[in-house]
C-alpha cells in the first residue's frame, strides 16, 4: 500500500526542479560514477575556475549527454551538484531520478536510446531473455517522460501535455510493479555502503514513490491555477494525477500538502486585522486588503481541491468572517452619527459584505453576512426615504419627481434585500416604508398642483410595493378618490362644452328644471389660460355640487363676470299691481274697515319681506322666494281682511 506522507529523507525530491537540479545531470557524471570519478570532476572544476574558464568542459560520454542542461551550468552550480553527491541519501535519490546505464545504449544519442528502451519494455520475449535490461528500460522511459512533462512549456497545448503526463504515469506504474527495479536500488545502497543509509531501502522507496510523484504534479497544478484563467488547466492536472491509479487518499494528501502554505497564509492574514474600535477608514482598508491579498490563494485552493473541500471551506469562511467583522464595525461607527451616515465608506462596507457573501462556504457564515448586509441596506433605504420626504415637503411642486427618483434609486437595493431576506418581517417593513414615503410625496404633489394624472400613475406604481394591508388600504383609498374625481370631472364634459357644462335649464345632479339664475360659475385651466364654466344646479343640490367640484379640483371663479342685480320692480304686471295695492291702498282700505292696527301689521310684514328679498339677493332662490311671499302673500291677506265686517257699520 502506498504511503500517504513522504518520508523526511525523500524531502529533496519534492521540488519541481528535481530534474534540473539533479546532481548527475548538472555535473555530467553517470549514476554509477565512483568516488574517484567524483573527485576527478571536482579537480576539473577547480582547474577551470583557476583558469577563469566559463565552462568546466562538456559532459562525459554516454548517458551523461542526454538531456544536457540548458543553459550550461556555471562553476558554482557544478560545485553544488558535486557536493550533493557527498551525501549518500541525496545521491541515492538523484540516482533513482536519472538514467541508469545499459550496455546497448552506451555512447548513443537519446533518440536511439529511446528506441532501444521502447523495444525492451514492449517485447515480452526480450524481457524474458534479459529481465534486468527490461527493468532499466522501463525505469529510463519513466524518467524521460516525467522530465518532459515537468519541464514542458505551456505553448505545447493541452493535448500534448496530457499525452506526456499519461505516458509518464504509465511507465511509473510499470516501475512500481517491477521488483527488479527495487532490487537495483537495494544493490546501489549496498555498493555505497554508508551508515547514513540505514533507513533507506528499496521497499521504503517503492512505498513512498507515489506520494512523491503526486506531490510534484500537485505543484504543477497550483502553478497553473495561479495563472489568469488557469483554473481549468489546474483541474485537468488534478484529473491526470488520478491516472497514477493509487487510492484517492494519496492524491488528496498530496494536494493538501502542496496547498498547506496557501491555507496558512490566508489564516495568518485574517488574524492580523484591526479590532472593532479602530478608525473606520482603517477598518475599510483592512477589509479591502484582505480580499485583494487572499483572492488568488482562495481561487487556487478552489481550483485544486474543489469548492466543497474542507480546507477550502475553512479558508473561505475565515476570510468571509474577518471581512464581515471589519465591514460591520466600519458601518456601525459611521451610521451612528447623522453627519457621517452618507459617508462613501458605508457603501464600501456594503460592497465588502457582498464579496464576503460570495466567499462564505458554510451556511452559518453566509447567513451572518447576509443578515448584516440586509441591515445595512435597510438602514440606508430608510434614511433615503426620510430625507426624500423632507425635500418633498419643502418643494411640494416637485414631490412627484422626488418620489419617482426615490423609487428608481431604491429598487435595486430592495431587490437585493428581498434576495437576502425574502421572508423576514424587516424586509416587508422596509418595503412598506418606501411605499408610504412615495405615497405621501404623490399626495403632496396632487394637493399642490391638482395634477391628478401623474399622481394617479404614481399611486398605481407604488401599490405593488406595499406589503401590509394598512399601507395598501391607504394607497387604494387615494386611487379611488382620484378615480372618482376624474369621473366627476369628465361628467361635466368640459372639453366638449367649454362655456356651459351640463344641459342648460336642467340641474346636472337631479335633472330638475332650473332658471338662468341657478348656475354655478367655476374656473378651470385651459390651453389659452383660465376659463369660466357655468354649471346648472338647483338649490337642493347646491351644497353637494360644491363638494364634488372641490374633489374635481374646481372652485368658484374668482374672476367670473359680475352679475347685474335684477330690478325689484321688474317682473310680471300682477306682481307689480299687488305690491302697489299693498303699499298704497292697503292702509286706506283697512282704516275704513276699522282695522287700523291689523293693517299696520300687514303692511310692515309685507314691506319686511320685500326688503329682505333685496338684502338676500333677488338672484338667489331665497331672495326670490321672499320677494314673492312679500308681494303675493301680502295681497291675498289684504283681500281676506277686506271681506271682514266693518266695526264702524255695527
């Protein structure tokens, strides 16, 4: 069973530069070089340095020329490589990850050697004839393809890279299954015969190799994820890692081992943030910096491990929680003071909370962030409603414009609020507050300008926003009132009869016959300016008509043409004759009958009624009635009194 962790003595192998820094590749020595050959190579390097030569000479013959380093290493790099060979553990590792010598490929080029290796590895007959040669061929092909995959350039394309990794893992699987390969490792350890190799053997190497290979590939995946738009490439590398066909636990352990520094860096950054009592600007900068600095790390973690991985979730929640704390502290310190409630930092805090919401992985952290963001949005909306209403009260003529701007401004925030807290009572309360604020503004506008068309459209726009039955009832009542006013106004048919509204001689309310004097004169705005309109209306409907006219936005015309006061003596001849009898003949007739006191009372009563008709006004129904009662009623009473027996005759 493959080991999940890499042993300490194999730590040097966990480096993407494993093959570039290989001591045998850099020094040009074969893996079977003796200590004497190593010392001779050291002398060559010293001599080249003494002569100030730029190079120490070409590599030795044979396999040392394969995959020669480019650029050619300098003296320092060669000396470092030779020093590594003095450590037996490092030498065993470098020997394993380089080409092993084979008699058939001695002195050949790499292309020819590749053909020989492929023939030996793929021919069962030759493998049976010389198992050791097949072991070396399989091992060398694994090293060759692995080197090409690790050092491949991105411009080769996804298809070529995939092919290189698939080939490398195919031969590494053969190496893991070939006992002869690990016998070769044990033989090399015995040849070196160093006490420091007591913990190293072929079995331990064999068990730890999958973890080493996967660790190297995980580093490639991380580097790909760091590139802009490299998430897909990183996920492809993770998929290729499973091509080694080991347990998922080994793959996951390698991935976690490689990304551990990233997760630790995220944790360290979240712990270095300022506390709630810090300056609001400092809190905002801290949240902004944390999001910027951890953005790449969290993105890499998600691409390599997957969004649902525990390591990714913990890192994302740590960042989201820290940003939430900074943003809430910043907003609280600003919104508590009316003078700073509109500080741009409040909007920045809301933006940071939105970013934290997108980062949060667990439900608890996301719910906390959403709740705080909803509170911040609610407070901002309520404050804007309050200030807009105050502006509308100061300028009622522009209240409808203010209401429309308020609705347009808060609509995106209300939509976000409903998304954050769709069923929360606080969300309904905010919606009602916006609806009632806009309703009040439209009412101010309608009362000031009498523009019921715009006000009615505003009420109908606000109605779907209200949630509570009380708020909806108020808005519906306003809509009904304006609808009735519009109906009454249209019933007068102002547009078709600009001079008279209604049927002349007939009350527009009850249809009774009315005289020319029973006409209400009102004013309305026309295209050319104010126009006066007469509305026939009887005395009984007069009070109700005034109420309806007020609801329709009409009022008595202050500039109506003056009406001439009728002559009290004008009228029928009968009326004039009766009044003459009352005023001239009545006293004499009654005196002759002995009814002096009664005559005086009748005359005074008739005269009082006639005078009252002039005081009230003959053009009004009351004045007309008083005049008629004073004349006609007095005449009839006089005739009755004349028929009474005379006191003098008795």
